[in-house]
């Protein structure tokens, strides 16, 4: 039934291959469960609620994308927007996080209007291919930068902003070794290369001391299964009145969010679609041009989420 529903043979794949691909995708994007709440919690939002919201939203939107479009694309909160939300809107501009959520909501309405009307697709088609590839590469470098920073390969420096980390410590060396091994396995087209390397590094982390000297790189969890944190501290806590009471200062922020949404997700979607072979010379994910009611939902909501596969 699954093979017929998702047209696996038509797409030259199999159920077992999709299982491996799904596990690889999850392993590659699971960092968002830690990084997204870590960034957004700097605004005062409850970290436990953010973890739950990140997991639930990613699971639901990925399922919607699969069932509505049959594209091999996973969706999760975008790394560009969460940093802009936390450090620029709430940090530099001093907007309360509940009001900032309201601004994101209004930006989403505009994004949905652009998607349903077809203007977003025309905008994407009008951008030169060189710029599209540059945006995709830039987003890839940004995600790689976050990974290298979290791994200690690069560190903050007051003079140069970024400096090389202490490569004499085991943590950064493990990261570098993982990147090299992953590149070799992917080049040799080893099935499940990314998830195999992630699993191997995780196991090695149980035996390698952390850089700060506090335990091992991979810590033993307190439990295997636990109930998720409540969504109550953040659920529907957006302030929709802030835009109208601070219109002149808030409107540019809404447009800035829209700009970040549009180009961040456009670049990511182009790169993912090209890699997944679901794009043509005329369109990215061409089924999104169809007038069917099935398509606008994930295409419109993708503004909050970043394609991950």
C-alpha cells in the first residue's frame, strides 16, 4: 500500500531505501531540536515548550509535505529566521517575544498571499540561476558555520570575530574527522553514509572526554523515554496588537521577516529540490504550480520552515 501511495517504483526507489533516507534526514536535521530552542530561549521563551514545539511542528509539517506533495523534503524551523527573531528583533530592537511572534504571523499572511496568488513562483523564476546557486551555497555555509562553532573548530574572537579553535582538544578533532569521513563515504556513494558517521561519532563520544573536562562528549541521558514539556508557556501567546500600536517601527520588521523567509527558503528549496531531482528548468518542485487545493498548504507554510533533506 505504501509503495502504491508514494509511487516508489515510479521514482526508482524502494521501501528499504526510503527508511535509510528517512533516518539519514532525521540524523542530519536533529540538531534543530537543540539549536532552535537554545537560540529562541534567549528572548525569554520557555525552553522546554520550545523543544516540544520544534519537534511537533517539524513532524506535522513534514507529514503534510509528504502526504500533500509526495516530495522527499523534510520541514523544520529555519535557522536564518530564528537567529533574526532572537538577536535582531527581540535583542537589538527590544521587541517582546510575544509581539515578535505576532509580527511573524503577519509576515506569514503576506507570504501565504504571495504563494496562493502565484507571485512567489514568478519571483523565483525571475531570479538568475547564478544568484539562486549563490543563495543556496550561502545557506549551506551558514549551517556549516553553526556546526563548526558548536564543535569547537571555530570560536569567537573580539579582534577578528572568528578564530580557529583549540585543535589539540579531542572534541574539535572528532568533528574534523567526522567531516572528512563523511565526505569520503558520500563521494563513494555508501548508503546511509551520513547517519553511519553520526552514529559512529556518537558512540566514540562516550569514551572521549569533553573539552571543558566535565564528563564525556556524549553524555548518558537521564532516561530513554519521557513525557514532552508542556506547550502552555508559549502556545498562542502571540501579540497581534503590537503591529498596530507601533506601526511605523514594526512594519519594516514585518517586511524584513518576509525578506528573510523568502530568500532563505527559496535558496534552501532550490538546493534540496535539485539534489532530490524534483525540479525542472522552468520550476522548482513544479507540482506547486498546479491549481489543486492540495498544494498551497505546505507551499505557503514553508515560510516558517526550512526544507532539510
